[in-house]
């Protein structure tokens, strides 16, 4: 898209369309009032968040005993283990 200059009146009339254009194509829009620049509109830099998948890999250990307990709620196995003192 590049750089574009629009008057405040034009920006007001076409605001949503101009914002969509900036988001889709990039570039900037400079808004002027009485011929003087008053604002610049540019796309937001999108931050990529890492996936939470595998975030605990290597940090959490679940024993085979607990996995094979066949409990409907694994926390039951943990509670039973805490009560027995292990």
C-alpha cells in the first residue's frame, strides 16, 4: 500500500475502509487537518505467541503407577499417595 495522505474529513468518512486497507496491505496513512499532518495510522505489529502445546515437556513427571491406575480422576491417585505418606 505504501504511504497515503488523507484529510481529516476524508478519514472520518472512510475510516473503517481505510483501517481495513491498512490491516490487509500494510503501509501508513497520514491524516491532515488544514494541510498539516496531525496523525499517522499504521498496522499493529502482530506478536506471535508460542503454542502452549508441549510447554511443560521435561518439566512435569507423571509416574507410570498413576497413569496406569485407571482412575476417572488422576487427582484421586495423588490424594491417595499423599495420605499414605509417599
